[in-house]
């Protein structure tokens, strides 16, 4: 079990730590002198952390690659108000030293309950063609297992094991409510679109060590993969109406909403428009929630810049918290900082056995 997670950076600022990480990305860049340095993105189940190695780089340049696991000794500090790790030493870990559950974030919800919620919604469909189609997907053992485990995205939203299922169940609930306000919307068609709109992620994304794209996913994208999956499953549903097939295909290829976001067509009927906006809303709300969670220890109600949303965010709950509580928290923090500076509560830097000098 790891002793240090990336989410622990706040408690270990300006301290030397020794810990294990997965290499999310690896780049070799030149210093002003022309000598190389390493620019890494490290990951574990609590998040990601930028890291730089400036010295003795030549010794380790070819010692590891992306998706390898490393034991690293280095300094946790802040640069431009973001945590980073200055690497002093590193070595590649052997398979026997790795507990994979330490590295990939996972939904905190009960996957069996989420799957049952999905099943209950599908059971409520009135259109037997759409019900048969979705059941054909859900009864496929390979697809069902992947659907329950896949992330919904690589980084932007629901980027964790079980994220796809979490996202789709959230959309089922939200779309079910919205349909009550728009009686002209075909609920079964919309919910089938929700079920299918990201199903290609089970083949587009790889998630054994870190979240990355498969070769097929990189070359085709999830929407093309989804059209292929739809065609294969429709062969198992007798007498499926061709008009309904065309609508499902449009739901898939238009759900990103804009050409610049990857849609080959703009949403052209009510269910397609709703799918796009509800998908976009759920994605952005999850991106905000996750950002607030990552920066929960910050005193300020303002977060750092969120790249996917293109802005810093205001945590309204923290902003509206009673000022006395905030002042008390600030005083406690200030006292703790003074005590640490005086050496009264200094923690030993965590170390792990087996680091080779």
C-alpha cells in the first residue's frame, strides 16, 4: 500500500518524499544549456502531478517509459501556485512491487447498484425494439464487463474506473426528469441514445495502468466504433425499423453538438439536441465537482485555473460558509504554520524500504 498519494501534497509541501507513481507521460526537453531534463506527469488513484528531473538525467533517460511504475525520491513544492515534484532519484519498479489498485481512481459508488438502476430504466421502455436492442448490449458478457469498468474520458470528466457507468446513470436520471417537462420528446429514444453515446469508449480507451488511447481509439474515435457496435447488435434484433436505426446513428454522430468538437452532424431533432446539452451539462458539472474535491484543502473559495472549462472556479459552498468558521480555520492554519516553522510539529519525510542508492 502506498504511503503517499498525490492528494497528500498539501500536507507535505516543501518536504522530501519517497513514493511510487505510474508514468502518465514522459518528455525529454532541453535546458538553456542544451543539456536534457525530464518533464513527467505522474499519477496515482488520487490524481496527477507534474514532475521535473534536472540532474543526472542521462543515467535514467532510457530506464523507463510511459505507463511504467517508478519509485521516486524528490521535493514537493509549488510552481505558479500548482504542486510539482522535483525528482532527485528514481528507479523502475518490478511487477511484484506494484498494487494496481493504488494507481487508477475508481468510482466510490456501488457498481452493482448502478447497473441495476440502468436495468430498471431499460425495463421501463415502452418501445420493444429499443428495449430489445439495449438488452442485447447489456446481456453481452464482454460488453457488460467493460461498460461497468471503463472511464468516461481520459482526463476531462468521469476519468476513473466505473466513470462511464456513473456518467450514463446520471444522464438517465436527468433525462428522465427533463422528459417530463417536454412531453413531445421520445423518452425511450433519448435514453437509448444516452446508453449508446459513449459505449465506444470501452474500445477507445485503455485503462490497465493509466488512462490512454488504444490504437483503434486513436485512429477511429469512439463514435465510429459505436456505429460498428450498433450495426453488429442490430443484426440480433429481428425487424428493427430502419427509420429508428437512422435516428440512433444520428444521436451517436451528433452528440458532441458542434463540428469543432467532433460531431459530423449538428443535432437535428429534439432527442439529439437534448442528448447533446444534457451530456455537456453532466460532463461540466462533474469536472467542477472533481476540481473542488482536488482543492478542498485550499482556504480560498477560488480554485486554480481549470483548463477544460477555460476559467478558475468559485466554490460557492465555501464562499457562503460563515465567516467566523473561515477565520477560525485561518487562525488554526496560521498557528500550525508558526509551530512548524519553530520545529514544534515537523513531520519526518516518509520513506519506503528498498530504494537503491
